[in-house]
C-alpha cells in the first residue's frame, strides 16, 4: 500500500479550467467505427461558483472524480459528464478540493509506478488506485424505490478507502429525459444529505448462456443482451461476422466482453462498454471486435443502443471442469482481499450452491480456464507457488504438494503462466501460494 501523496504546491483551479482539461472528443478507431455520437453528448457548461468557499490556503480533503460507469453511455458522453460532475461538486462541496481529470488520470493508468511497464491485468478498480494516492473518490449510484416515496434518484457519494461514504449528494432522476440529459439535470440539482447512507446494492441480470436465442458458432457465443439475462432472438443476425469475431480472441482461453452498438444515429457506433483507455490490450480487442460488428448486416436492423455480449471459449476447453482457486498466502506487495465465492457441485443428482469466504488476488480466477487443460483426478487439492513479475506477468509456477504425477505437474506449471495480474505495489516481484481444487463432476 502506498503512503498518501504529499500536499501539492499547485492545485487545479475550479470551474473552466476543470472542464477544459477533459472534454476532448476522441477520434474514431477506424474509418467505419464512430466512437463518439456527437448528437448525444452536448458540451457541458461550467456551473456557477458557490457563493462562499473556504480560502485557498485551507487544508481540504482531495477528491478524485473517477470515470463514470454506465453501460448505456459512449466514451465521449462519459468523459463530458465526468467533467460536468467535477464542476458541480466544486460548487456544492466547497469543503473538499475537487481534482479535475487532468490531474487524476495520469495516476489511474494501469502501469507500474516504478518501471512504467503496463500491467498485465488492467482491470484493477480505479478507486483503489486513487486511494493509494491519498485521495477520496466519487461513486455515482442510480437508486430506485427510495424510502419515503421520492421516486428515482441519483446519488453521488464521496468515499474514503474503507467504510461508508463521508457525504452523499442526491438529486431527482427524470426518466422523461434522454440518458445524457438525465445525468446533466441531476448533477445540476445535487443537494447534500449527510444521513443518506449511500450503501445501496444493485441487482443485475445473469446471462444464461444456455438461452436458445444466443448465437453459437464454434468457440464463439454471442448474445444481443436484453434485461434479466435474456438474448434477443435477433442474436442470430450477427452470424455473418462470427468468424471475424472469433479471430479477435484467438489467443484467449475463456473471455466474455460486452459492447455497446448503435446503427441508427447517422453512423455506426461501437465501443467496449465502460472502456476509457484504448491504448492497451483491451483497446486492441475493442478495435478488432468493433471492426467486425460494424461490418455486420445486424448493426442497423434494430433501433437504439444495444449491448452485444461476446464469449469466446478455446475449443480444447469445452466441457472440461474448472478447478476452484483459493489464495493461501501472498507477499505484501500485491493486493489481497477477502471474497465471497459461490461454488456449485452435484449431490444426489441435484446441483447445489455453496458460498465460501476465501482470499483472492485480482484476476486469479482467470487461471481456472487454462488449468482445466490439466486432467487432475476429481477431488484433488494441489498447492502451487506462483512468482509474479512487477508488471503482473507470471514468471514461474511450481507445484508444491498434492500430486506426484510429473505429467500433471508439468501441465499445471505450464498453464499457470497464462494468468495475468495487477502490477505489484513496489516495483518488485511478488509470490502467491494458492490451492487448486478439482471438484467431482
């Protein structure tokens, strides 16, 4: 864990400078891939400054306004709304120092703080990276069924590293407006409510890949996603690009990604949902998949914004049981936390689910798929050590105990190398010891 960043001699001014640093429209990935619908994301205007603010010399907690996540918004829209949120927070929270994206973003990049190498796994929570800098963070929540009959609301929480929010700002959520204007109207109406609590969980639909409406072509499964885990019957319309889509995942084991597409707004729009940085591995994946999707006849068959969920499973993994992984111990320079994990197994012909608490490091479950290549006897528990480079790339894996089968050990050690992890905290290598458990089928 890094120590909090020291106080800065120069701080971003609020208002116009805050906005001007962040509302840059991204250029398209390809000539046929438009990633920024201009008609949907009007440039935000700086809100009026608060009437009274603490003097500039006062010590105020620093708040990083992290990128907004919403599956229905394109990248440019999220960037514009994030900048507008920062300006409104500067107005309604004068007792905090609101940091603009230009100051925050360089610290949120998934790179080693020591070497600058890009992290093998890029999905570490942005809030954790911000907290490592000593900053508080924002959390934007859409709340339905608010107590007291107030209807739908938008909550903006200011969060410390642990525990509940320090403060919550609330505003009405007007469904009569378009999605971008709903956010803009809510941000302009934010009021402080220190007693809101701010800990509301959402319910998401779980896609059942057994849905008969999903498109299946070899290692690829595609679902034009609807609410509550259903696939639109029109998912089959994307079949003309199934081969090109599968090629975008050729070096993967088992990967699922969601893409936001629209073909009726004066162009063909496609982006990976909630992807803000396009210069890494996920950006390359977006370019490949979107090139295929916008070339399909299905892109313009239905109006509005649609989610296309794509899953790729390597052909040699189909039907093979995945082992469960639990971290036993790890060096202190890689993030480890408790996690509730649901396991399923068949007992007396019926599938049962059991939740267990375990230790995990980020993305450790990505090893389940490649390790399925190793035919361990049902019920086996095998302990392994994994050395991880400072950029999150596995350097070496070794079976410690649990089998004397040399061929099985060689298979496990080889496939441990297919994992990807976050960068270590100190620029040095890390070690993780984990238990692999092959359940009975």
